[in-house]
C-alpha cells in the first residue's frame, strides 16, 4: 500500500453534501459519476494532496444504502493506492484478512477496487485501489 488514495463518506443527499463540501474546501467537486453496478453516485473533492469521495445510494439494496440505514452518514471507508491489486489481494489473504472481492472490480475514478471485511480491520472497511491503465 503506497498511500491513502481517498476517504469515502456515505451521504444521504449528494447534491446537498456537494454544496457543504464545496464551502468547506473552497472549491467544487472535480468529478462526479455513477457506478450503476454498485448502486452509487459519487463526487470527488481535492484538498491539497488529499481526496474525499462522497457516496450516495441510488438503489435501496446497495451497500451504501445499507450502511446509511445501519450507521447513518459518515466515514464509510479508507482507500489505499496499490501498484498491483491482484498481488496485494493475495498478500492480504495470506496474512489472514478476509477479502470481499477476490477478483478486482471496476470502481469510480478509473480504478480497479477490492475491499477487506471490516471485521478483520478493527471495524474499518478498507478499499484497495489500482489505477486502470489507459
């Protein structure tokens, strides 16, 4: 894991939250997109070298909808940038972590992603991110 890639925050209303974070950071979201396969709309903000992803559920059975129902708005995950996601998944499995996606899937912001179960990471959902080559 090379660095924190972003922090994901679950929100009930992306439009309202975008306005809030725009005021907070003094700049608008640099990117918005929908990941239909995950039932989520996202927006991304930069704050210096740090990236924040806001996530709004688009379907009632999506992981974000379930998170919001159970825990409310707040930090959903911490994502780490990796050079080789397949190798990192294998390494973490060998270290005893429960990997939720043994095969990386396409995520937002041109990334391949996989998640570690929070039961094995002190309650924090960990996302692995690898840039998809152009």
